[in-house]
C-alpha cells in the first residue's frame, strides 16, 4: 500500500492532482489507514500512471472518466475502449508530426544564425 505522498511520487503527480482525480470520479475513493490517511494499491498506482499518460497526450478529464467507466463495466466495453485509445493515438501521432515540423523550422533558423545571417 502507498500513502498519497508515495503514490504521487511514484506516479509523477502531485497530491492535489490525485485528490482532483478522486473528486472527478477517475479514481475510486482511497482506502484509509487507522490514522485516516489515504492508501493506494499497486493497481491504483498503475491507473494513476495511465491517467497521467492520457493527460499528457491531451485527453480531457471527461474522456478519461468515460474510459474509466467502461473499464469498470468489464470486457464487454473492449471495442469502445479500443476505439477511444486508437483515436487518442491518432491525435498524438498528428501532434508528433507537427512537433517534428516545428523542430525542423527551429533547426533551420539556428543554422542561419550560426552562419551569421540576420533573419
């Protein structure tokens, strides 16, 4: 079991984010210790890492909630989950291509500057 501080550190999140995800229903309310501290399992920690991944790809909280509800509903929702993750993957690939183009532009500009050009 992980305390909220340990879970935050392991998942690369801050404590406020974990509390926010609980309030938004992206995470079941944590078990509590005898001292009333939140406790998280390895599975919950893995889910927090995945939430972070989805957020970093640009997926919104509402879409993650929809995905999480489908996970809780069981394997009957696999086709819908696959579709949702596939769509997010496609968006990410488009973003990667845009970033590659932006990087190439910056590299060209630096090359000009290194040659002493002023534009």
